[in-house]
C-alpha cells in the first residue's frame, strides 16, 4: 500500500484522478492530511465510498507518543514517538522568544559514528519517510497545542544521508496548503557530507545550512568524526565557500566544545583562517555528557569564544535547554532502548 502523506500535492491529485475523482479532491485530501487527521473517516467532505477506497489503497501514518518529558526549567518538551513498525525516534520542542522551534529526526539511528554522539551508538536502523518527518512537526504542534514557527533538522540521523526524503519533506512542510512553514525558518544540519552541500547549493533554497565542524584540523576531526576520512575538512571548507558564493547565505558552524580535544587557541585561529572571505557564524555548544563517550565538556568555552571574536568571527554559546530531561539528540531513545534490553534480560 502506498503512503499517502508522503506524496506531494500534484502526486496526490494524479492518484485521485486515476481513481476517477475530480481534480479538486487532491487538494482536499492534502489539506486534511496536513491538519493531522488520524483516520480517513475524519475527511468529512469526501464521499463515504471514496474514504473507504482510500482506506483500502493507502496507509496513513499516525505516530504514537511513547514518552513525553516536559522540562520544569524552561518548558522544553521532548517526545519519543513510536512509528508504525515499532521503531522510535525523538523530537524536541524548544520555546524561544522568537517562536517555538521543533528539532526533528531524519533517520532511525545514524551511521555517521561521531564519537561524542548518542544517536549513532547503535548505528542506523532505517531512513525515515517524508510523512514520518512531517508527522513530527504536525503532531508536536497538535499534542502541545503550541504553534510551531521554526524547524531544525538536528535530531537523530544525518539529513544528507537521506536527502531525497528530506527535500520532499521540505516541499511538504513549506506548502501553502499545508503547514506553510517558510524556508527561512528552517535549518538543516550536516556532519559534512559534501555532495549534499553541493546539491543544496545548486537548489538555492532559502534555508539555513548548519555544518557540524567540531574541529578545523584534519587530524582531530578524523579522530572524533569518521565522516572526515571520507570528506576531509579541507574539502569541507571549500564546499562551504562554494555554498556561500552560490547562495549568498551565511553558514552556521556547530562546534561542541570537548575538553583538551578541540578547545585550544590554535584551533580557534585555524577556524578564523579557514572562514576568511565568508560571513560564518560559529555556535559553540557545551558538550552534553554522553555515558558511552570518553569525552568531557571543555572548560575553555569563554576563552575560545573570545579568541574567535578577536579575529572578527561571530561566535555564540548555545544556551542549553531541557537539561533536566535528557533533551539532547539520541539520549531519550538510548535510554528507552537500554531499558527495553534490561527488561528482556530479566
Ligand atoms: N547529523 C547531523 C544532525 C544531527 S546532530 C549533524 O551531524 O549535524 C545535531 C548536532 O548535535 C550536531 O552538531 C552534533 O554534532 C551535535 N552533537 C551530537 N552529540 C553531541 C553532544 N554529546 N554534545 C553536544 N553536541 C552534540
């Protein structure tokens, strides 16, 4: 059976036409799906026999809330969603003064292997579908009752390892007959999959590209990010300059500060040298302690920030939200998996 919500509006219109329906049915169905209906019977302006036919020919994804944690500190809400096949993914709703932002996952697990990241510990299980990505935005909004204005693709998974799906998701969530979230309100984060960066540059979308840099030198980066052995940081900087030339859009560089590994002044100097000619923004992230990882949070964040600023680089320190609810990527899913394992082993 085909997955109806993953279809674009033209595809839906064609599918309904092929069922002998008039052209306007496509938009009716699209609008219902993007309102987050959980059954075909809720599509009350469709004839009953058409609803039955849709039921027999298409699947309709409805994620279940497997767990929900609300931070008492700042109202951050973390969702663990159970998908149709029993796999679980996470989304986090963060409440900023500029609007509510949802951080969504792009894959079940991740195969990129970053040494400090909880999402990749058990590898990748599968890619998400466009509908499963859209559902995270839709059902986070419905369940929380809070209107979502911004999306960041910074949850579990590597968006550029599932880029066709991500692009389709962007088309869906951006659609005026759907959630209508503007590209300028969307960020996509990559660990540095260079062909994906080139592809995005050619598309010229108005979204914000985030690059998880974490080290400006090849030796350090290869130690903490295996992707660097396939796509070296020198080529990554080149791809970023190329992206800026083509799109005119400022890139945001994510930099998790790790004690003694990537927090030295010479590394700040090197970042500045490599970003010359491009208005980059460096976002320093206090490392989240992941039980499985040997790395510790750096104590040099302020000094590193100052050093970057002395070179004229804009550097901010990410405010940590939801510290009381395991709100960083992959932590809640890991916890649920561990508890399930313990349960199975008695
Ligand atoms: N795969 C994409 C998006 C998901 S990760 C990417 O790598 O960009 C979202 C961000 O959180 C990335 O910058 C990632 O490197 C960072 N991150 C992962 N584990 C972290 C940790 N323990 N502490 C701080 N940041 C972490």
